[in-house]
């Protein structure tokens, strides 16, 4: 290029679930920020679409997530207040399964550990209170009243518009071809231009490993299919009478929503057909096999919701080896940070991930406790294709690390690799 590259404080690659709040948070801090998205804003090629995404405080995946979730709720309310549009909808959440299952026990444990309001119901009690549910009577259900759903497309639009109002620059349909370190900063080349910045944040979902070499082998995109079926008794599937759910049954682990935005009761199976895919070549059109698997589940456990098929849509999970997120700075280039809020349970955290990634972009560290998600835990994993050594964080002059809480937020704790691995082992 003969002309000078455009210069920014931070470039964010991927303006979807995690990228859009990152752009907003940086703009809110007065930074000159550029967001680059290869598809439309919003789009249906990745993971942040389909009208609704579950949010819940009870967290069977690990109680450590709850502190981040508390902050996520605060930030979701902040952005919806700023844009004047409801994005967070409270219905209550159900986590159910056999009495000794990790879904029920894990959810219950997170409520006990964090003093969350909750009720424990049998399958019979659940059906009496919410007749849309027809679970086996021996099923145990954890009802947490603060669960609900987010509207992901509208959330992305809200964050992008709020960021633009603060001076952020956002480009859709511009593909990043690559990046390179440039002194203490970066140079990013796209199919349209060349840009330079002090820091780079990569939030490209299923495409993260194409842009971050050390993630190669650790991320596996997986095809998902969602169904919307018209209830025969629609009054049982309204947001007021049908909490969102996570359900472990003999057929697998499923999740679902009340009727929202479009016709039909929405639900899906975690890891659907267990198809690892290439996001560029994935078969996106749902097939008869997909529909049959989902309808069989609904017929058994939600018979009043199992009417005509209204819609089928595909999306992706991007799974890590332990199903926890990866949030970190690049081991060799601390001016580059990345997150993969993945494995099918990340969207609810998008608001707080924006805050975390803005912290990492500014100084290479964050006020939040993200030790559970550090890349270093995979240093010796057989799927890791490159040596993973932690970079020295870029802390401002005079700033020291602490391990205490400030204003309800954890600051960084120093853990060695063995301790970090112990931290992510299931507590049950």
C-alpha cells in the first residue's frame, strides 16, 4: 500500500456475540476502536442468532461462572436502559434430570454456594405448576426465578448502535485476511484495506483458530439444529407460563424456550448429531433426520408443544476440550487477546465478556477472575498444535496484582498450571 494505514487504539475482529459489546465497551472508555465483521451485522452464519438465548444464574457447568453471571446481568440491564429496548426477559429457569445427575446436582450446588433463591421440584410438582412440562415423576428440577432469555440479534444491534453513537467505527462484510505484530502493536490486512492499532481483540467464534495460531486443534465447531413446533395448547408455552429449561433425559441433554418472536416452541439438543464441521462448508439446511430427532423428544416430554413444524434452523457450537471458555492474551504477543465463549453456553456472558476483552486490550489483564479460562491449562493437551506459554501482561506503570474483590469483581489471581487444571475439574 502506498498510502498510510488507518490507525486505531484497538481493532476487534468479529462483531457478533462477544465482539459487539467489546466494541461498545472500548468506545465507552474513549478509545478509537474499529470493529470488523466478515458477514452482515447481525448475521445467521455463526452462533448468535435464532431470536433467543438462555440466561441463567444457576450454573451446573461450574459454580465459578456465577460471579461473572452476576456482572453480566448488570451489564445487560445497562445496555437495554441505554438503548431503550428490553433485551433481557425473565421467565425463571429449570435445570432438570435424575436426582443424581450432574445437571440437577450441579445447578443445585451453584445455588447453595452463591446463596441464590431457588426451589427444588419433582417432575410431578413441575407439571402441576407448569403444565407444558411432562417429565417423568422421578425427575428432579431446580427452579431459579432469575433465569430467562436474551434476544441475540437485537443485543448485537443495540451494542453496535450504542458504540457507533460513541464514535466507534464498524464495518460489515469485510474479511480479515491476516494480522502481524508491528512493534508493540498490530497491522491487520482485510480484503478491503490495511489497518494498524495498539491492540487487537479476536472474537471470531468458529473462525478463531484461523486467526489465532495457538488455538489450532483446541476448537471444534459443531453443527447444531433448532426446532420451532406449534403448540396445540399455546397458552401453556407463553413466557409467563413456561420457564426456559436445560433437561437431561435418556435421549440426551436438551434446552428450550417459550414461544417468542416467531411461531413455535423452540428447543434443541446439546451436541445434536455430534458433527464436527468446517464453518465454511457446513451443511446449513436442516434435514429430515434433524427434524425427526427433535420431534421424538418433544412428543415424549412436551406433548402439548409438539404440533406442526414451524421452522428449523442451524447454528454452531464451538467446543473446547473441557467445554469451558478460552479467554486470554496471545502467549507471544500480549497486545493480542482472544475469547471463545463456546461449547454451547457462552452467549449469556457476552455483556461481561465485552468488559473483560476491553480490559485485556487496554492493559493485558482484567479485574475479573478468568483463571478458569486461561489458555495455559492446555499446555500439554494432545490436541494443542503449538507450545503455549503465558505472555507477560501489559500492566500500566505502577499497577500491581491483587487477589481480592473490588466492587464485587475479582481481580486477577496468580495460579500455576496445576492449580488452574484443578479449578476446572467438575466439582461433583
